[in-house]
């Protein structure tokens, strides 16, 4: 462990994940759904960016100026390669939070994002980030924070503490953290084999331990084998953030906005009786046994009138990122699976089937009768599709912005980005950062993509598909 790490794992790099909730372009739909005026983002900041995959995708395909830090030079050097390849307006540093947050040369921000960070750093760093937010987040600005949540993780805390202590005291340090993790997991299995009363009282522990065994060791190292791993209740988080002068706005997960997917009717009635938003969310977490929260916090929430919400919704452009035929109308919530209403979603999907950016209500309203009601249903529909992997946000009315033109090059050229094979996400200048369609297929890295085919002189969709080793889906263009 290094003395600059404050107990955080640094001897092994983090995974190469993409987290769309970090994309500031997603804020608008969530805020409008909640009836809040969304911020106008020009300057954005990401704290603790890991390998910087999300950061580089967002910076390369949006018009925003980005500042970001991660104290692990392994991470920063990788992220810097992506930033250099794209030429995006992104300023990276390998400073600690104490160093970065104390800098006088960073601008004030409209948006600050922290994913997978809060529960894994100590209170000293919490205080630094809160102070930074108080000073550097503009009025009306938004903070995105995810955190491991109580009650969902409560029963796992003592088990995790024992596993980490076992790795620290019983395993050989000279063999590195992966070997310590293996020893700790083997011990955990042995322990569960003795049928401890704790595991009998909380039977899901055994299942969780089995899931641990299948996780990527890089992930396990950063998630559970740090000195600090503190799942905390929403009430406590709200209390910690209060000095930053930010208040809860809404969930960054669009599907969370649909209570019927996650809460019984009795629970919805109970929650409706609680006017205090922090208390209400905390009770909701008990109803859903929440493990991970992904939330937007705002410095000065401004309620929007229904007319303003409608107008801003109409300015939103979205795009279908799956083939129309591949979109399933089934969604998963805490209560189980639900099927989305064809009468609401089919017109939306049909209007987007050509994969061109569209402003939803204008294009579908004619099919549905009463305009106000129709718009509200389509707004909700757009959100659901967004979280369901079918819809993508488009940055503005005309183009993806100044970084967008370069963005298509970012992760495509292996020579420029040598860790290419580890990346299973790509950004699209059309989508302003969304990259859901760039995931792994059959465990293999995503094949050579369409933008590279175009750069190499292939003009037709069928040629792109053949170059990318993809079925062209019957010659769909767009
Ligand atoms: C669990 S990882 C999450 C990374 C990234 N946000 C993501 O979700 O992919 C936490 C990151 O915070 C960084 N970090 C932890 N403590 C830090 C500190 N005091 N200063 C700067 N970076 C820190 C780590 O190097 C690590 O990359």
C-alpha cells in the first residue's frame, strides 16, 4: 500500500467499465420527469475516473469542457491516451482529491460526477469533496453520486471485514493482492461450509459469497478489499452532503422513476404520506432493500411549470440504438418483470425505427389524441427506453458539439490506443456519449466498428457491416 493512497488499492488497476449515469446529457430527461429545470452544462468534472472509459466517451462526444482526476498513475496514463487520441477538451490529472480539489486553476463547474467512489474513500476525502462542491459547483449545478447503500449491504459488512482481515493477516503479502483475495475467498468458502449461525440467519450471504468467486479480481480488489468500504444509508449521505448546499433532485436511473415497477400499491401510498424527500427516499430504500443508489443532487432546485417541461421535452432529441425488431417490451423492476404497453411504446419505436434523431412528442402526438396526456406518456416512455438499452440521448438541436467530430476516432485505432482489446464500449458522435450498442458479443471484444470502415473508404452500410464482421440486418441504412 502506498502512503499517498489513504488505504485505497493501487497495486492493481480497476476494470474498464462504462457508466452512462455519469453522462451529463442524461440529466435533462431525469430532471424534466421530476418537474425540475435541468442545468445548462458547459463545464464538467469527474472525480476518481478509474480507467477513464466513461470520461473519454463523454468528453469525446459532447460539447463540454472536462476536468478530472484519479490518483492512480496506471489509470491516468491509460485515460490520457484516449484523451490524446480523441483530441477532446479534457484536462486529466493524477492528483489526489486533496491536491486536485485545492487547485486554483480549475473553473467552476455545472456538473460534478462521482461513480463508485463515495463508499470506498474515507471521511477525510468525503470532507474534501464536500468542500470542493460547495466552492466549485455553480448555483443550479448538479452532482451525480452513486453509493453502496444500507439496508441492502448491511448483512454483508461483517463478512467482508473478516475476509479483508483474513487476507491481511493470514495470506502471504509477497504474492500480491490477487493471491490475498484468493486466500480470503477460499477461507470464506470454508467458513460457509461450517454452516455458521450468521449465514443461517441471513441465507443470501452464501449466495453472495458464491457470486464473489465469479467476479473479476480487479473488480473485487477495488470494491471490497480496500481499507474503506462503507455502505451508508441515504439519510447519512444527505447529512454528509448538506454543507455543500446541495439537495436531492432525483434518481439518475430512469427506471427508478417508475414506482409501479418497484413498489407495491401499499408501499406507494405509504411513501406518498411522507413529505420530506430524504425521509421518503430512506423509507423507499427499506421497501426495496436498496444496495446501490445512483442519484442527482442539485445546488438550488428550480421547479419547472408543466408548460416549460413540455417545451423542454420537445427540444430533447433521442435516437434508437437497437434495431426496431430487437427491442423487447419487457423491463425488470424490484417487483419482477413488467411488459410495457404497446399502445404507448410502439408509436415511439416506430417513429425512431430509422435511427435518426427525433423529438418524440412532435412525431408521435398525432397518433394519440389529447396532447398534454400524450406528451407526458411519451416523456415517461422515452425515459424507460433510455434505461432499457434502446434509446440514446442526443446532445443538442444541431450536432454533437465540437468534440463530437473527433470522437468517432477515439477508441478505434489500435495503434493509437494500445489497450484497445480491453475496451468493450465505443462512443458515437451521433449519440453524444451513449454506447450501449458497443458491448461485448459472445465474450469477444466488439469487432472493428463502422466509423473505422468509413475512414478506410467503405461508403455503403453493407460494406461497413462486412468490414465490421456484422450482419447488416437486411441493409438497414442510417
Ligand atoms: C471504485 S473506483 C471507480 C472508478 C470509476 N469512477 C468507475 O466507476 O469506473 C474508485 C477510483 O477512485 C480513485 N481514488 C480513490 N481514492 C482517491 C483519492 N484520494 N484521490 C484520487 N483518486 C482516488 C481510485 O484510483 C479508483 O480509480
